[in-house]
């Protein structure tokens, strides 16, 4: 008998300038978030820490941790989350 459990993972792939992110407020989720920056230059704030992310960076955010994002450039960035 196979004891493997399968889980469905939902994700979105977005490409845009997201100028609104420079005014983004901290927010939380009741689930883990895996954030993959495919292309771009952003700052990811988790609680009181700031993480500079460039292309091909990954962030994993625990559930219920306040976080937000700011775009460091006016150019587009591509993310999967």
C-alpha cells in the first residue's frame, strides 16, 4: 500500500511594474508563502527585516508573518507566488 499524500499547490505568475508596491502595507496570510522572483530587483520586508532580492531569488514566509514588497526600479519584475 502506498502511503504518499498528494497536495495541490496553487500559484500565480505575474509580470508587471507593480508601482503600487512602493506604497504597499504589511499584510499576512494564514498559510506559508513561497515567493520566487524570476526577474527584477525588489526589497522584501518580513517583520522588521529587509531582504534585497534580485533575479532568481526565493523567499519563504511563515504563515501569519507580516510582510510587504517594494520595487526598487521602475522596470518590470516577474514573480511566482
